C-alpha cells in the first residue's frame, strides 16, 4: 500500500455505513478511482464539506495494488463550482460530462480526459445565457473525442473516400459520415448542410459556438446520445445523459 497525492475531482458519492462514504474520483495521476472516505459522514469529519459532487481539490489516497477500492486519507478542497448548482441547464450538462468520465475513462492515468473534465466544468460554470446549451453539447463531444471515440465528418467511415461539403449521411453505429456510394437509400441519418456545419463547429473547440435554436439543439443532443450509447455505453444505463436529453425541467 502506497500513499499517492494527486489533483482530483469528485464524480459521485455513496453512503457507506453510518459514518463513511464511497467516493468516485477523477484523478490526474491515477485515472478514475473509487475510495472509501472513513468517517466522512460524521459531524466533525476531517473532510468537512469538501466531498461535494464536482468539487475540485487535491486527494491523498492509500492505494492498494490489484484492488478496486482504495482509502481516501485527505481531500484538500480547491474549488466548489457553486454556479453549476444555480442553474439546471448548467448542472445537467456538467452531470453528463462527469458521467462520461466516471463510466468510460480508463482506470489508469489519462491526463487528457482529466484536463478536459476540469476545463469543461469551468467553462460551463461561467457560460452565459443562450450559450450554455450549445456549450454543453460541445464539451460532451470533446470528452467523447478525448476518450478516443470522436466521429469522422470529412471522410467516409467505411471506405475513407472524401465526403464533399453539404448534406451528409451520418451513421452513429459506424462512427460518422458516409459517402454517397456507401450510404445508399437508407444509410444512416441525414444531416442537412446546416446541421453538418453546426456539428463541425461543435467538434472544434477553437471555432465559435453555433447558434442553435431549441429544435436544432434537441436534434444535436439526440445525435450525441445515440452516438454515446453505440460507442461507449454497451448497454449501461446513463441517467445523467437521459435526464439532459429529455430535459424534464423545460416541461414543468
């Protein structure tokens, strides 16, 4: 057993006994790990209120080789993303990002996904007004891409042929665009030219965010959800993604 200190973000917590919690952490140096925080539920716990979901800090972990549950010795809180909790739009998108990290990031060091999660949450926290929804879609696609499952839009995923600008057939199961020869009459989902441009902008972190009305934003969320379920979920339930795409708070 060794003591490891690493930057970390809290992905989820679960009650464990009357006094402890099991914490799921995204860490920079160990990947996604689970740890027991002994005494975390006690009124005078040394963890205090640090173990809030999506909080950022520095974790000290007693790591046991070949074990799935470690021991959290300390969590030095650096930041609590308070503004995420003030708005359901932000919080729902942030929860999707955390869910993607918790379910699909590797259980070993993967600094790229950790940094994507950290910067994505910060961007969502301080996004304003109409940009929040499009930004949520963008950071989710960024996480999918960082994890190695980004879609192809400029070349056919079957034969590699260039796909010219304009409307395109998009196959979620196959991972992206299909050329006219491969698509056939029922190949994939038809993305109109404007939707394809919007998706290209969403996939490019350096591009301006596209202006998405409610109808188009919902279509992009459904496309992302379908893609994630095909390439990452493998039958797993994704409650945060389901909540975000169904958006029940908009129907009250």
